[in-house]
C-alpha cells in the first residue's frame, strides 16, 4: 500500500492507497476497505489541487491501474475505456487516427474518471462546453454491489449527479466518450500582447467567436494603468500537417524546494521578462498539440517548486454582467497583497450548460492563480477575494479548492443537495465533509 497526496499538497493529508486493477474485483476491494474504514473515496492520478480527492477516512481506492481501452470505433470517434486511463494515453491512440479530445484541461495526466468527476474544461469552453457534454454513457458501481449503466436517458439522475459530482455517487467502472475529428496534430496559434484588463475584454469579445481555443496569461503583479496586462493566445487545429503523437523532452523537479521558488521579488522579475519576451505585439506560430495544451507537463513534479508547505490554487468564475469590475477588483487585491502566481490564467467561459449538477463554469470570465501556502497571508487574501466573488455572483472551482466555506459552496452550487441525496454512503471526501456539514 502506497501513500498518495493531492497535487497542491495542502492540506497535507497523506492517503493510504488501496490499488484496484480489475473491474470484476472492484466490489470486493471496495467492501474490504469500507468494512475496515467506514468510508473511502476513488482516487485517480491525484491531479486535483485541494481536498476534493482526499478521503475523510484517509483511505482511498486508487483506480489508476484500471487503464484499459475497451473499444474504439475510429470511423465515428467513439471510445470506451476504464476510468484509470489518462487523457495522454487516449491521445496516443487517437491522434494518429485523426481524433482529438473535444475538451482537455491543462494537464494530460488527468484520468478519464477524474475528468468526469470534476467535469473539466479547457481553452475551448466557449465553443464546446465542459468534458461532460461529450460523455455518452458510463457504468456505475455502488458500495452495495449494484451496477448499472448511466446515460442522459437511463438513470439520468445518476448521470447528472456523477458528472462534476466529485466522486460522491460511486465508482465509474468504464466510460464512453465522443472524440473530435482533426486533420493535423499541429495548431496554428496567434499571440497578442495587451496593455491592461480593458484590452483583454476587447480582444476576447472580438476573437473568441473566431477561434476554437482562447486563453490569456495575465501579469498579476501589474498595477494602475497596466493592471491586468498580459498575452492573449488564440488557436485552431491546422488544416494541413502530420498526425503524430508529440514526444517532448521532460525534466523532473528533483527535490521539494525548502522554500517556495517564487517570492515577491522573483515573481515580479519573472512576470516582467515573460511579458517582454514576445518582442512583437502580435506573433503567429505553428506548434504541436502537447506543447500548446500541456506546457507544464514537460516539468514532472513541478508542484515541488512551492516548497514543503505546498500551494493553493484560487480559481473563480464571474458572470458576464460583473466580470470586468470584479476581475479588476480581484487583480488589484492580489497585486496589493504582494503575492501571486507565475502562471495566472484568464479566459472567458461560454453559455453552453453542462449535464452535470455541480459543474463549475458559467458564462463569464474565469481567473486561476497559484499561491504558495502561507496560512496567515493566504487566509487574509482569500477572505477578500471570496467577498468579491460572492458579491459578483461568481463561484470557486471545487477541484482546485482547499479553503471555500460551506456557506459559499452551498450558495454557489444550490443543486448540491441532489448530489447528496444520491451520494453513496460509503464515499466521503474531506471537501464534501467540510462544505456540506459545516
């Protein structure tokens, strides 16, 4: 039995991982763990940042060994696989055959089960919505041994509660998704520097409807007239070129830094250099899919740069009417605090609803930043940011969260009670316990 953690390593709560390798032994393994520990939780590859992947009991069932491709129809792009298969493994078999994930987050190391449980989204939410919109069906196992297939029509209540349901309804034993056709593994990308937040919104309103992918890096240390400056990046799949799995050289962060690599001084220097590295105001390039979608995946164990205390990611989404003012207030609060993130991601979400009851995106603007874990300063800053998000009608992403109050969670996700009603009694995460029982 090995120990596993959340990606942010905060809260620091090592979990005893009970491996699950075969579908036909799932009920037995689950019963063995729950009989001893009371409750457990399914755990994929540990890419959730906060405590949504941590079991209240400290014992998880790790589904990563369940990584088999069950079937694939390369004429229609329909793929069925076990929950431990990662998105990167799916791409390795799909890309050479002319198929792409319709939605992908910023790491390919997320498992299929995790992508469904957190209803992940990506740079093309304004075009294709969340991952859950492309799930056709899945098998669900309950702790009492009951198994059934969930579709939008059959067991529709469990289908909706499981997509984005943070693993509370049961074990996904297999899932079937619809892939997206592509003619090349390359992407044509245009990067534009923008001088402030107003320019970001102007660019987004003009360019989002014209491109498949759209996202911006923002300098969270900029102030005054330059508040919210950054680089706006749009992309589309190339119409010509190879269909090949991209093999990038990877490096590993060899140790956990004794203190966070990024502090007030190094962050300001990094942000200035990153903003200035693009000499022209506009730059066009053709790049591989791996380097475009997963830039941080080339640095294995990159979470170690934040030191032994770990880090928290703050990701929120603000609805359209209040997006500009609230985002400005959030960035101003972060810049005033003297802390922030070297990777600050700003993007607009579209209006396509997810089939999931607890899906995070709503039509508006999403902002995500990483903060080294410092109890006092983070708590003070997050209290201020939470108030802005709350007053603007926004919400925080549970898959990235380690601090949200139960009151804020229940107000932001009013359908949580429907998920609670279908929650398997043998499943309980630290997040669910923290936000629904306090």
